[in-house]
C-alpha cells in the first residue's frame, strides 16, 4: 500500500539502499567500513521486514491480546504475575510463542520457524 504516496514504497526504498550497501559498498571496502556497512545492511533488513510484516503482525497481536481479554501486554503481564491466567496456560503460551516468532521474523528470520497463520 503506497497511498497517499506513490511508488516506490518505503520498504522498496530501504531495500534499494540495503542492496547498494551489500553489493557495492561491502565488496569494495574492508575493515571498519565494511563492518559498518554489514551492520547497516542488517539494520535496513530489519526495517524493511518491519515495514512489510509489521501491520499484519500488529493486527494479529491485537486480536490475540483481545481474545485473552487484554488491551495491552502490560495488563497481560500483570495478570500472569497475579496468577489470574493459571487456568489458561496453553492460550497464554500460544500467544507468547506467536509474539516471539513474529519478532524473530523481523529481527532475524533465520532464527524463526516457518510462518504460521
């Protein structure tokens, strides 16, 4: 979705810069500059994945929190600490697992399992 902006999208712009750094800068430098280019490539990859996946992940996250009866993670954490969800451990574990998997898919997809719906 680009409205009200035209192409390229923010994710496409980030991808273009990431590819430039990876293909041109990293290959033509060494040492400290190459290291920092590699860090920048990784950061831009995270930003790109968050732009692409973030809205859907946020929607699912909100729905899952609501299904547990909470509007935010702080309230959920308080209820867990208070033992209010001891009878719903599987539901909470499923929520936490999905949250961690979504975060990994953005931060470093190699560490995440296959996507689930």
